C-alpha cells in the first residue's frame, strides 16, 4: 500500500495594512492662544525692562550737556553731539579715561585667559582622572558656584592687606583668575566631548599627559570660549573688589573711575561725560560677544544638555 506524501500547503504571510496613525502635533501648536499671548506679553515686558536702560544710554550719549535732563529722555535731542562728547571724554582730567580702559582690558583679557586655562585643566582632570574624593571636590566646586562674590570681598581684602599687596595690580588680577563656573563647565564638556580612546591611544604612543591634554583642548574649544566670555564680562563689570583694593586712580578700571566721576556731582566732569564714558565702556563687551557668538552658544548648549 502506497500513499502519496503531500507536504502541507504554504501560506504566504498576509501583509498588515500600514498604520494609520495621525501625525503628532507639535507642542507649540497645541497651546491655547490665550496662553501663548500671555507668554509673549511677559517676554516682551522682560525685554523692555532690559533694553530700555540700554536705549536711554545710547540716546543720552548723543545729547549736549544741557539736554540730558531736559525733554524726552528716551529720544534724541536737537543736536547730535556724540563725536564731541567722545572727544571731551578722552580729554577729561588729562585723558585718564584711556588709562581706565587699558586697565580694564588688562584685568579682563589677562584674567580671562589665565582663568580659562586653569578652569579647563581642572575640569579635564575631574572628568578624566579617577582619584579618591573626586566627587567631593566637584561638589565643593558646585558649592563655590552658588557662593555670592560679595561674601568673599572682605576676606580677600584682609588676605591681601596681610600680604601687603593692597593697591597693586595683583590685588585685582589674582582673584580674577579663579572661576568655579569655568571648572564646572569644563568638567561637563570634557566628559562628553573627549573620548577615553583618545587618551588611551596617546598613552600607548608614549605621549605625556600635557601632550594628551593639548590634544583634548582642541575638542573643548567651545567651552573654553564660553568660559572666557563669562569671565571677561564678570571682570569688566566688577566694581566692588577693585573699589576695595585700589585707591590709586591710575590702577582703577573703568567701572570704579566712572563712579568716582559721578560722585563729583557734575563739576568739573559733566554728567554727559560720565554717560558717554559708560556708553563707550559697553562697546568692547558687545563686540566680544558678537564676534564669538557661535562658540559660546554651542558651549552653553552642551553644558545645559549634560
């Protein structure tokens, strides 16, 4: 008895119909229009709060000495005297404003560069070198970020007074090279942008730690530019520490010098000259931010994500 063995018929898999899911709406399109209008109004108020003083400064710097307290303070006067005001500014008291600007540039640029280098080295070490107590050190750095600068003003004054360096360049420069925020940002950026394989390859090739760090610094460029800009602005706008440390007008930065002029109550230095000096002092900060905008925005974005 023979029987034909038949294999079971193969059934082709039935293709499932494509999913008909509706595209998910963007979060901004689902917001209530009234809520969007409220948020826009709040943002506009904050923008006006910060921009109106800047606009007043620009307008006041173009007015003559008799127009700054007359008429509309937020609009230009009858004469556009910006060039004359700048000329008067740099001639006042033997041209000491130029000296103040030079001092501010020296403190801010020099302190910013040294601070950036030290912060990047510390952040790199905290990110790539495991050692006992590393997290405790990083926690101390975070605590220092939250510490207000005025709290340290009097202790710093006592320390420099004990060492005999009050009323010297170093009394302002040395505190300016310390940046806990720079150490924090460097550590976050080094941990995310410098691969461990790069360090291992460098060590296998016989490179020293400084050589490996020099290679890693190139990858940390956005974070370093961000640290430099923040430190530059912090030093440039610092008033409390230089006013405590420096009595010699030839060593003072532009912030302390302008306040000294303002306290003269308009004689012999007019208020227009003081306002023009404040306007000119803002220009280097704005120029620095605009020229390095692409770097510091990328560095801040990486720090925020981590």
